[in-house]
C-alpha cells in the first residue's frame, strides 16, 4: 500500500529559496541606494590631487622669468614628440588634457595655445592613490554577503532549535524515558517529522507495555490452570472410582480448554502488530461483514437473544481480516456478559457509519471505561475472561481511524460500545498510517 508523500521537504526548500530571493533583492536594493548616497554626496568636498598639481605647475610657468628654467616635472615639447592614435589625437588637438602613464610615472599633457608645443607635467606619486570607488564597492559587497549570511542564520535558528529538541527527545527516549515526546509546533519546518517521531514513540511504548503485560499474563493466567492440571493428574492417578475419575477428567479438559483459549488470545494479540503493517485496505460493506461474523461464530447459539436494529448498507475502508477480528471480539464480549439480549445497530451519522453494540448485562462502571480498553484489564468482579477482547477492539479501531466510546445502554441497561468510522469521500482512497 502506497503511503502519501510528505510535503515537508518541498515546503522547507521552497521557503528557503523564496527567503533567499527576497533577501537578495532587498539587500541589493538597499546597498545600491547606499552606494548612490555615499558616492554622490561626500561629507567634505576634496580637491583632486591632479588638479592641485596642475594649478601649481601653471602658477610656476606664469611666474617664470625669461631665460629661467622650468620647474622640475615640467617639460615643453614639440607637438610631434607625442605620437597619439587617431582617436586620442582629435580630442587632444581640440585642447582637452591627456593623462598617460609610462614607465617614468603619470604624466599630464596639455596643448599650448600656439598649437605647436605641449606642456608635459609629471604628477606626484600621491596622484596614483586617487580613490576611484573600489574601496566603497568592496565594502558594500562585503556588507551584502554579511547580510545574506545573517538572514540564513536567522532562518536556520528556529530550525536548529527544533532539531535540537528532537535530538534531546530521541536521546531521552533511547535512555528509557518512554513518556518523552516532542512538543508540537504548527509553525515548525519539521512539524511532520516531529509528529512522526511522537507516533513512533507511542507505538514503541505500546509495544513495550504490551510485552510486559503479555509476560505478566503468561506468568499469572497460565500458572493457575497448570497448577490445577498437575493436581488433577495426581488425583486422577490416585483414585480408582470411575465417577470421580470422570469428574477429574472433565476438570482437566476445562483447564486445557482455558489454556488453549488464553494461548490463542495471546497469539492473536501478538499478531496484531504484524497485521497492522501488512493490512490491505479496500471498500467493505459493513453490514455483510457483521452478518458473516455472526454466521461463523460458535458463541451465539443457545445464549442471549440477538436483535438486529435496522442494519443499513454502509461502506467503510479497511482491512477485512482486521475488521472481522474487531467484530468477533466486540460481539463475543457482548454475548459473554449479556443476560438475555444483545442488540446491534448500524446507521449513518452525517457522512460517517455508526456501529453500536449493547447488552443487558452488568455494564461497565464509568471509572473503568477507559481502563478496560487496555490489555489484560478486567472491569469489575463480575467480568470474566482475560481482558484482551476490548483491547483488540480498541487497537484495530484506532488503526482504522474509528472513534470508540463506552456508555450505558439507554434501553437494555447494560454496556453500550459505539464505533464511529470516519467518513470516506473516496472508498478506494488510501488512508494515512
């Protein structure tokens, strides 16, 4: 049987992708605005080092007397001394300055008004350290990645916290704290994993408790008939009276039958877990299933009167073998404690199927209605058996999503057990396990 595919992984990935996309867009826009603000409105206007050098050089030229040499770094050259490609020569001849870097340093060339000479100015070394915005770009790029890292840490923080709680719960459960569970959170990214862990922990706890109860039942319920068997066999060997021997033989036969019944119940209860993992679900006619269970039962004849209260044709989805076991134990429990009458009803309640079984027996006290659903628990002094019937009913009902309720029968006065099977929109649809 296919199980529905969980969507928590897709939701986690889509949330991360959407968050990263929004973070990238938001941080990019913010940093771009910050870059424009910082690059367009400096706090204090600064003089470009090349402008200072040019101003000082021109001032020296203007203050130069005839025959006085040019200051260091200034050179007058013929226009032909500076070969330029055509794309640069046009702008230079129109009077635009030209900044060139050579092996000797950074030079600024200016064409003089006479049109035949040019002035070459060697700029100071600090002019190379002109701030061209690379430092600001590097800082803003670093800020972008730091912001992205901060977003990832904020996004991962609740996930890591939930994973740490899950780890602590798993560790505590492994150390024997069988009641340990993860507190569910609707906003958790791993809510489905936490729910699966809780279901797994509950299942393991139930298995361990059932094994403990099985051990107690075997040690207690089998010890008494075994002791009676040993006593009966010894007494049977010591008497020669045929009537007494027959009476002992009947006692031995009853003890053996009781042991066989208990072993059969124990094996059936032990097979429930295997039945749960291998059950095939299919649409079932609940009325036909009730009728076939009654027809195959050996405990209905010669006992209380059976009343079928308007059994309607309703369908449920489940495993036929498990539901037949549920009905067999439920009806057998009613016939065991009924005095004269057992009534079965099957009717719709909204979109659900409501199955009711009631009897006119001693009933079940309100304080015991929850405990009798546990294995090997008997309700009151008047209730016999091994305490497994209703435990099997409760376990199979839980597997099929049916809600079980115990109350007093309004007309017969005994116990009434009601099973409300959940609505099935599509009888062939799979049910989550």
